C-alpha cells in the first residue's frame, strides 16, 4: 500500500528561503553556490525522506476515507523534533499510524550541505481513499 507524497516549499521559515541564492542573484567570488544544485539536492533529499516514511506507513483497513496532516522539523543532522498532528483524521488509529510512520522513519539523512539553514519544517498529509489506492501525500519543503 502507498501512494504519492509531496513536500511543499511553503513550510520553510522565511529565513530559510533568504539563505538560498536565487537564480537571478549573482554569486560573488568563486565559492558561490549554484541555486539549481541546491534545488536538486533538496528535491532529492525530500524524495528520499518521502520514501523512508512511506515504508513505515501502515494505516490499517478503513471503511471511510481519512486524512491526517502532520507537521515536524528536521534538524541539520536529520533528527526529527516538534512532531504534531496539525489536522486530525478524526480516528486515533489513523493519526497514530501517521505519527508512527514518521517516528519509525527517523532519523533522516543529514540536510544537504548547500542548504545553509540548520533545520527545515515539513508538513505531510497522509490520506486513505477507500475508492482507490492508499494515498500518502504531504506538504513540506523549501
């Protein structure tokens, strides 16, 4: 079971974004950071994280569609903190399965070296659709 999981760029703190160079900014000196490389690094990182969480997502059977939204923080070393249910499915079993998926998947790999922030805030949405396959989606990112 499992489905798509997305990670949104909307949950990084503004300071996180300010630390990333934009393609319209010039990188001064020979040690400038290529924004495209950082984008590729973070996208790869988020995909690896999604796959790791997906391996631990065991929601159980349901007779109704359900959706749980979690927020959490990943620090520079890959440790997870501040995990919380941002939107409950209304079913403790489903919410606990989502929390367990993140807890069991942690710790994650250290953050990409090109990312100057010491942490990223992630939001995952876990969805069960009884009319189709299990859907694991989420928002978090940079």
